C-alpha cells in the first residue's frame, strides 16, 4: 500500500517538476490560490517533488509519509480550540 502512495501522488499531479497541469492537484491549487508553506498541500508537493518513494524506497517513503502526515495534521489542527 505504501509503495502505491508514490504512484497515487504522481497520478494526482504532484510531480517531480511541480504540479502537473490538468490534474486533480492543479485543480486544487487553482481553487486555493497561493499555497501556504507548511500546509498539507505543500507537504504533498514536497513529497512529489522529492520523488521520495522512488529515491529512498518503500520503507523510507513510509517514514516520510508518517512524518509528513503528522506534520500536516499538526498544522491543520493547530488553531483549533483557541
């Protein structure tokens, strides 16, 4: 399943050279405008741009996915409860 994550990111349009035109990621970016550093979208783009799943393999990709997902969750929920 983790090995498929790289293919899923690429399929959604998070490519190694940036967001691929005409994809789901391009549509999301068009809707949100400027991407905020540290956002979930930025984290997914960083993973896609780094080619993390093909560069370090499935185990490294799994670690990056957990860390990136945790960080994105932290950033999303950071403001809740204030």
